[in-house]
C-alpha cells in the first residue's frame, strides 16, 4: 500500500471476520452429533470419536446412551437459549414393547425422550422443537444412520399446571420408581 494512499470506506477487508449470525435451530445443532461422539468416546475410555461412531453403528447400547445423553443436553441448551419460556428439560427412558419391535416396518433408531417444562405451550416452542429435531435427525442420519431418519426427538411439553397436578408425563418429574433425569434448568 502506498504511503500517500488513503483508505476509503469501499476498501473494506471482506475476509477479516466471519459474518455475524443469530443462533437458530440449524446452527444450534451444527456439529451436535460430532460433539456427542466425542463425549461418548471420553466416557467410554475410547481413543477416538470414530471408534465411538463405529460402536454406535454396531448397536452398542452404552455408546448410544452416552451419545443420546450428550445430544439431549445440547438440545436442552438450545431450547433454553432460543425460548425464554422454557424452565427446564429432563430426559426419560422409554422401552419399546416387543410388539412395537416385531411389527415395525424397518429398524428405527432409538428416540431421545425429553420433557420440556415451559411456562406455557406455544406454537413458537413447538416449531422450535420441530426445527431442532429436523436438524438433529438429518445430521444423525448422515453419520450414524438409518439414512431415512425423519425424527430423533420425542418431546413432551408440560406446564406448571401439569407439574402441580402430576398430570401425564409430568408425573415423572417427581416419580420415585421411574424418575426423569434433569438435563437443564433456568
């Protein structure tokens, strides 16, 4: 650059900093499965995330549970960051019945079952959950499989009234025999 040259506003360095991007469902789930596989590898004492991925593909239950726990935490954090009405997120277990497994058209990846406690049920919250599910299922299917996966999350939204009256799935939050596992809370 010439000493006498004065820099003008139009001569801005374009590659100096990445463009600012507000968080959304897709960007919140970007790399989520990779982070979950790293978490899984650490918890299982495996040398690499690739080995954790191979274990997942082989159907290793422990690998799946660690991976899904990490994914649940990432989804919970995204929900909390993107919707101020979310009070807490918990994970609960659900075992398919033998009939579910027998009559299934094709093998399904196990779902991640979440309870989202919100101040109120809104269309925006349901849309956010759907967008997170879609983004996560797409990344999960591309890495782990099955390739035609449409959903990974089974999310139940509950309110203060549900918790107070212990209605339906909200009863798991205070269950002695089958408690939900708290993942995130405001």
